[in-house]
């Protein structure tokens, strides 16, 4: 789990609803392990629950990212030459980004472009950051790469682009897919553009499991909300009481997995999708992965994606890294 990309809330447009329906059916028809894309955890209610998770003592990820930016924002900005425009992938509320924008605004007027697939998240970002002096904000409600193309089209001559990917969301991708995503980002950038990439680092397995299965049950509610969302938006029949939040750690892949495990045999209809699902007792729906890295692995992943590492800052209270790359 990370500060993942937000999804539109209950007032989703017809195309978005159609994509949601299609993705749900594809995932639940998946042979073997049934799946639901983790991005759909983050409707308005899911985002609020995630904000609550970030306050829990067991979940140190968000606080670690914030500590690094509070401490090192000026060092990051000092590495960037010339006039800089800023794009953020999966901006969420933009709270963490404030430290970087303040540091950059001390030397220039800043054009900041948050990119998020949730209009609600972009509204919160605007509320958080739009009153900053020397900062102009234009949000794009779109997928990451599509939004990044839109930002690049606004580039002025001589301007560099700083791309922020701050929530350790790269960990939600399988490792090969995450690396491909970095290559796709690199393909949009020009030589000399920069990427600040956040990654959650490896730590003891009991610490990780507790972070994703907190005693108050906030993460369990967050996980089950994806089924509630299907009920709300697609007229589903999931009985949330018949599912258990389950957390697993895959030692070979070095990832935390969140699952929803059926407590009994059940048949479920999703009417707007025209789909029926059968689940055996003990069968799970896999809803999210969160891969953990070591610092050298992050630098090597960037190098294979045609980025040069310019700096890496690590929080040791909750092992977490912010790594600055330049497009080579």
C-alpha cells in the first residue's frame, strides 16, 4: 500500500464506469488467483480511509517520505539547473509536495502540474497548494503517462521538467512492470529532465505485516471498501461480512500482498456488469501488492531505464528512500 493514484468518486463518468466494470470482470475471471486492480481501492471513501491509515503508528511509510522532503527538499532543488516545471504523478492531496515547491519557489516562479485520475484528489490538491506564492497550479485528471504527455506539451524553450513520483506507488507494480513504467516515463522526457522517485525499503516482516493489518482494523476497512464500491457503482451483491482481510508476505518477490478471503462458499451477482461470481470457502481476491526494495536496487533499476542517479536520501527510522534521477 502506498499513496496510490486516486480514482473518481461516486459521480464517475460513464466511460470511467465502463472501464471500472470491465476491469472488475477481467480480474474476477482471472484463472487461478482472482484479482482486482489496486487503483480502485481509492474512491472518495477509500482515499479518506487511506488518509487515516497514514496516521496510524503502525504505518510509517507516509511519515518517512514527509521527513525526507522536509529535511532534504532544498538539496533536491539545488541539484536542478535552469528554469524548472514540475509534474507530479498521483498527486493526491499534494501535502508532501509543498516542501519541494516552497524550495523551488525561493528561486523562480513555479508551474506545478498535478496528475491524478481522481477529480476529488485534484480538488484537495488545489485547496492545499493553490494559495502558495510564486506557484501556479494546473491539474490534469488523467492516467499518469497521458497526463505527462499533456504537461510536456506546455514546456517552454529552455525549461527542464521535474517529475515527482512520491508515494512509493512504484511498489504497486510487479518489478518488471515497474521498470517498464520507468522506461515509459523516460521515453517522454528529454535529456536533463529529472525524476524524484520514492520507494519503500525492506524491513522486518512482522513490522510490514503489522503496517498492513493494523489492530484497529482501518486497513481491513480500506481493503473491503473495494467490494463496497462495486456494490455502490456496479450494483453488486458482496456481503462484506463474509470476507476477511488477509495480509501475506512473499519472501521470493519481497512484497506484501493484501487479499480478501471468502469465509464461505458464495455466489455473487454484479448486475451492471452482467456478471456472476462463485467463490469457494478460503478462496481469495488479491487486491494490492507492495514491493519492497533495497537502495542499490533502486539505483540499478533507474540505470536500466536510462536514468543517471544524482542523489539518494534514506530515512532510517522507517527505511524509505527518495532517489533523484536525471534522464540520460
